[in-house]
């Protein structure tokens, strides 16, 4: 049987009283389903690995616990809850699925690790190009703002988007006009929207 990591013993011991039975139960079920499990602490919470890859993790918070599988989609399907815990906010043992169900999920996660299958990362669709507000585009057309326009056009899409979002998120017309004036000034000087923080 795999040994228990003393850091996880300490984690459970310092957790809230309601959380301790939940964490102890989860740990026992994990060890029963996967006797070769490897315990570890990552990002300040208990993780369980198998065959050199992460299997699942649990965590205790002030008012609830969480439990989830590293390969959540592979274990629970495409509709699995996102985030660290796929079983919601656990406040008592009653919130957990039956032991038989947990064991079945763990066996599925183990099979994925044995096959060397890695979690699928969600593909991030490229963001659409920034669309200049009409009043900025008309100002860019003026000769006096040629330098600002040239700087803007030479910026990568992310830097352009930072300026456009800053303008469009203004709550009032006065704030919007002030931001446009500042934008034109900074662009004429070749500055990005967050130029003040680039040397930090």
C-alpha cells in the first residue's frame, strides 16, 4: 500500500471540523481504488498522482471542500464542471457521489494515465481585430494626428485592442473624450496604453 504524505495529514488536521471527514473519506477511497497512488502537495492543496501523472485533487476552504479530476473531461465527459472541483461545493459526506461511483471515476482516470493520455487544453479562438470607434477613426484621418495613426497601425492587435477597449468602456461622454485626447497624445509619442508599467 502506498505511504501517506505527512503534509496531507497536516493539511487535513488544520482544516475546518466539517471538512475533515470529507477529506479523510476521499483520501481513503482514492487509496482503495488506486493502491499505487502517489500523494503530494501542489499549489497548497493535496494532489494524487498515478503513473507519473496527476490523477485528482481535493481542497478545503472556510465553508466548503472541493474534489476534482485532473482529466475532468476524460473522466466525466464534455459536460464536466470547469475549475478545480467538479462535484460542487462539498459541505458534508452527503454531497459526495456514492463510493462505488467515485471508484468507477478513479478507475477511468487511472486508465487514462496508464494510456499516457494528456488532458486536452481548450483551443482559444483568436480574438477579432479591434474596431476603432468612429470618432477616433475620423480624428486619425486629420493630418495633425498622422503620427498617432501611424503608431496605432504599427501596433500588434493586442496593443490596439487595449486602446479601443479603454475608449469604449468609458462610462460617460466626457470621460470618453478625455481618454481619446490622451490616446492621441500617447500614440503620437509612440506609447502603448499601459506604457507606465512597462519598466516595472
